[in-house]
C-alpha cells in the first residue's frame, strides 16, 4: 500500500509539473500574441490548441490534485 501511495505521489508531482509547464507555455504564447499583431491568427489558433491541451491535462489530473488550479483565458 505504501508503494502505491509513493507511486501516486510521484504521478501527482509529475502531472503537476507538466501542468505548470503547459501553463507557462500558454502564458508565453499569450504574451507573444499581445506583442505581435502581424501573426495574430496563427498564434490565436496555437493558443486555442494549448488551452485545449491544458484543459485536458487538468481533467486528467483532477482526481490526483488536492487543490485545482483554475485557468481563465480572456
């Protein structure tokens, strides 16, 4: 049982790190989009894709996280 707990703890840590990485990538893309109007549409599509990826990761990791991290993109 302690091995399962340790493995679950490791999985939560890995998924939390992955979630933070995706959030950071999303933030960087949002900053790029706000600074560059020339390539607005391709970046908007990429941001939408990253947002969808992040939402899927949140759904997947929700049962393991103690405190969900809300994401709001405006």
